[in-house]
DNA sequence: GGCATTTGACCCCC
DNA sequence: GGGGGTCAAATGCC
């Protein structure tokens, strides 16, 4: 691609494609808020996955836009701080959308396990972040929240006996797209770490979702997140919580939502820095459990997409159906 | 001042 | 009785 074309793109602020991303994102975000959980079988799950794929593609376009802008700025020796901030904000929102889409789908599949109207069963929510598969303990999972003791008069504490809806063990803390409020912390016997207790912040929507987070291993760090119940709230993160990287720098996992995507590199990201403990994402405002506040963790970790920009992509998405064309490898 | 977190106490279950 | 889950007042932060 010639430099003249680059300049042409740069003079459109924002560029057409980028503004299209913004429009698509806000439209889909608006649609998202109309209803939260899919209730229509495979169709709903398919739509959720398609939405996640679209968001991922839009994210890539946002990153492309910023990447091109950076090059243009180098050529023109000019800065456009506002557009950079804008693209980063959009990228963050898009990542959250993708995460929420995946979480919704997994929860939905999980919720459907006991129903025999579908052959899809998800039992393994683990994923690799270090190149090796995390061990899962899913015994007792997939059972609806049970409230056995309803005694709740003042002075007596209501206690719930429940089984986890689902749980996962990861080497990083995952932002599932929802906001959580920490309501307790407990040292668990035979472990060196606290267990933290969280509730969904959307109490006004009667959302009863809860989760427990506990560090189960020190080196490499493993965090076990156990979810109880399902979100009934319609919204998710709206606040400007601190965004921290969601992908481990040593991640070797690559998700592809499109058959047309060709992966030119197995390992997209450079090797991890020496610090072994990377609690990379904290969904609540300030997570204080010992496992999350790791002294070795650099506070201002670079957002991974800045590394992703160093990589080569070939992404082709059908504009007529879902989206946005992205071809990074053609030009620079 | 409002909101989130911390932390000690209370309560239930095994 | 001990471990684990929850509550709520105290505290901190913005």
C-alpha cells in the first residue's frame, strides 16, 4: 500500500472503517442491553458466538487503525493523542464484549447440560495460558444454586448451601465482563492463601450471581474461580475500572472465530518477562487478596494489543454479513 | 458523601 | 468444635 493512501486514510478522522467499527459496536452494545441471556437453544448460542466473533474482528480493526495511525504519525511527526485514547477505549470495550459473549455461551451450554434437547455438553472450561492445560475439578458443578436455610432475621445470618455452577482454574485472573463486589475474605485451612468472596454488583436487578476466587498454587500461580448461580442482570461493566491485560504475555492460545482466518504465527506474543506471577486482570476495583496483589507484578503492564501490533494478520470478514475487512499483512 | 473494601463476628454444616 | 460462608460496621478511597 502506498504512503499516499496511508495519508489519505489518516486525513479522515476518524477513518471510515474505524467509525464503522464504532457504530457497529455501539449498535450491538445497545442491542445487547435489551436482553441478556439466550433462551432459544442452539440459535441463541450461535448468535452469541457470532456476536463474539464480530467483536473480535472489530477489535482487530481498531488495533489496525491504531497501528496505521502510529506509522502515519511517525511519518508526519505529529501526534493524535485523542484518537489513540479513543481507539484504546473502544478496544477495551470490545475485548469485554468478546469475553462476555464467550462467558454467556459457556454458561448457557453449562446450564443446558441436564436437558436432553441438545447434544452439546461442555465439561471442560479450562484453557491453556502457559502452553499447558490447566487441571480442572468440576465435580459437583452444573448444579443450580440451592438455598436451604432461609432464616434471615436480624442477628442470625442466612447461610446458603450451594454447589458451584461452574468453575475454572487459570494462571491469570479473568475479566468475565461483569462487575463484582467483594464481600468477604477467608483464610482457608491447609492453604497459604485467602479465599475471596464476590457478589454481582447489580443488586438492583436482583442478580444473585456470586463467585469465589482462590489462589491454589504459588509458582506458577493458579487461581481457581468458582461461580455460583447465573447472572440475571442485563448490564455488565460500565465503569472505567482499571484495565489490565487479559492475556498472559506467555500465552500460546489463539482463538479463531472465522474459518477464513489464517494464523501465521503460533505464538503471537513475545516471551514473558522474568516475573513469573502475573495476575493480569482484576475485574473488581481493587482486589486485595494476597494472591491478586502480587508484589512482583508490574503495576503498569502493557496492554497486550500493543504487542499484537507487532504481529502479522490476515483476517477477512464478510462486510455484507458481519462485518469488517482486515488485512494487515498487505501493507507495511 | 458515596461507594467499595476490610475485617471481626456470627452462623451453619459436617 | 472447627471450618467455611456471610453479614455488617469500620475503614479507605475517590
